[in-house]
C-alpha cells in the first residue's frame, strides 16, 4: 500500500460537503475551488521542495530518453500533423547535446518546447511528446498507481511556456496536478487492473495542472476536469507484449489534460457531477462511487505529492522492491548464481496482477523484460547491471532466461498487505528477505540530484548545471520559458 494514502473502502457513502452547507458541492467543484484558490504562498516549504525535486527528476528522465523509439514516433507524428514529416536519422547536434533527426522548420515554431530538441510545437503536441520523453526510460516517479510526473509536468510546462507563466505558477501547478492524479485514483480504486491509472487518473491531474497555469476560474476548472474525465482512457495489455501503446497512452493522457483545459478556456462545459454522478467517472472506471469521499478527504490540508516515490532503476515500479531485495541478498550471502535452485516471490495482489509483472520468455522487446519480475530479479541475482537502461537490450541473455524459468510468483498470503517476500534456494540452503513495497524509494534532494547528474552526465555540463540551478530557485523566475530555452538546442 502506498505510504500515507488510505486505500481502505468506505463502509458507506458519506456527504462530500461539510455539514451545514446549503447543498453538497460536487467533487469537481471542490477540486476546482482548491486548484483556483491555492498558490505557491499557500504551500509548505517542504511541499515546494518536493515539487522542485519532481521537476528535476522529470527533466532528467526526459533528456535521457530523447532518442528512444517511442518519443521519436511521437515527435514524427506531431511534426507530420504540422505539415512537416520528419524522416531519416541524419541531423545536427545542438547545444543540449541531442542528435536530432530534423531541424526546426516553418511548422516547428509553436509556442512550446520539445525537451532536448529544437522543435517548438503547439501546447497539446508538446505535452504529448514530452510525456513520452519523461516516461520513455521507465524511470519516472509513481503515486497512487500512476506516473504523475510524466503527465502533470509536461502539461504544466507546455501551457506555462505558451502563456508566459512564472516559475511560482509552475511549481503550484505541479503540486496541484499531483494531488488530483492521486485523488482521481482514490475515488475509483476499482479501476485496477482493468484500466491503467496513468491513462485515466493521469488525464485528470494533467487538466488540473494545465488549468492552473492557464489561470482558469473555478467554473472553467470544473469544466476542464469534467472534460478530462470524459476523455480519459487506457489499459495495460501492451505491458504483456512490450509494445509502444502503453507508453503512447502516457503522452495521450497529458495531451488530454491540456486539451480539456484549453477547451474549457474556449467555453466548453462539463457536468458538475462528472465524477460521482450516476453515469460518471467513478462508476465507469471504478465500478462504484462509494469512494467519492476519499477523493476530497483532507483536501488542501495534506498535499499528496509528499507520498510520491521515485525510481532508482529503469524498470517497472512493481519490480523495484524485489530487485532491491535480490541485490541485498546476493551481497549479504555471497550467493553463487550457478548453484541457485529455485526462487519464489510473494507480493501484494495488485502487484501480482499488474499487467506485465508475470511476463515470461520469450521477451520480444526490452519493455517486456523490464516489466517482468522474473527477468529483472534473475538479472539482479546474476549481477547484471540492472540499473542501466541499455542492459535490457540483452533480452536473449541465456543465463538470465534460464534462472527466470526457475522463479515462481506466488499468490499473496493473508497478511501480505504491502510486503514483498523473496526466498532463494541456493546450494541446498534457503535464504529469505522481506521488505515493504517501495519503502526504499522515498525521494530525497540528495538522491534526486545524484540521479539527475547521472542521467545528464553525457550532456553539455554548463547548460545542464544552469537548468538545475534554475529549477532549485524556480519561484524567483518570472517566465518558465527561460527554463525550457535551456533545454532546447540553439
């Protein structure tokens, strides 16, 4: 269970509005008021620091992914839509160090930056591509069964750059977007495993962040959230096959949020009961509106961005803990990989049923391998460089495949809760280790700066250092375009 976020079902529906209110206000109305009325000065210092940490982490993972296949497909799509089809692999190297397959042309002079590339495109297109960049290495953060940084930050950056928003506005938008991503899941936890949290709840958070940077009023924000709820989508079958669709879904969720906010600014309307209504989001995705009170509980009193975890390694969030347990066990007991007879992993039910967690060979793509508990734990026990993105190109590693075949994934025990149990039988002896899921993944400023430096080490140092300094003092920046300019080749 995610630390600090209750996922226990309510025993019965309770009124959403405070006692004595003339009429219960809807979830969307309460969220809209919260987004509209909350500015950076209202946020505790530690929450602001967490927002900076999340932005720095997202920029690092995006820049590390700028030449990967999914962001490349997304970029070609938006450029073709703008009248310029980018094809081929030749290009020049810009100031940020990205080898690009195109240079900015007439259709590439939009209001928002594609991170690590010269192109500037429309806000919806920038959000789409940048979300695939942040999520591209499978290295982005996690909260309430979603990857909020990949949807919220691209949405806020794109709209903020286009509308010359300040750094203070961007930081507030990040905090509020993360909060709404989490709450959109907490109100409909039954969406899993049929639907994908990032594609569904993420679209709502992206709309919140985009709406904040657009300075929408309360009614416009309510309409933006409702439109995003209508447009939300996504399921996880692509994790079983290792295909691009699940990563493109992340980009589409961010694009959806920006679209919903801009539609609301243009006059679009949505039902005030878009979430808890008889035919609303909670019942459609979560099969019940019983959890609607959880979506607004402690609204504005506790900021859920504080519950986020980060990824130390570029693998699925649900295999981070068993991989860490395997690495710790190998180091502690000096296990001889050649003598490992059997491995068992017991994890919570939502982990076991997460699409791709139980993947077995053949691993046709690196994504299918990096999502698999069997492949990643086998690689860890064998001492493979599981923290390096490029390692997972080795999907035919014979020793890893052989050990992966000897790993059993067990149903959770009655008291499993958030615990992961690992047992390794080696040379006739049994070794056990247990740990709370994601317990080691709380981000600290030191961890995130180290990760940022590691992922951007191959880029021009002066430009990267300037971007890092700007993020850490972003509340003083009058226009966030100064930040995106640092991340765009000259």
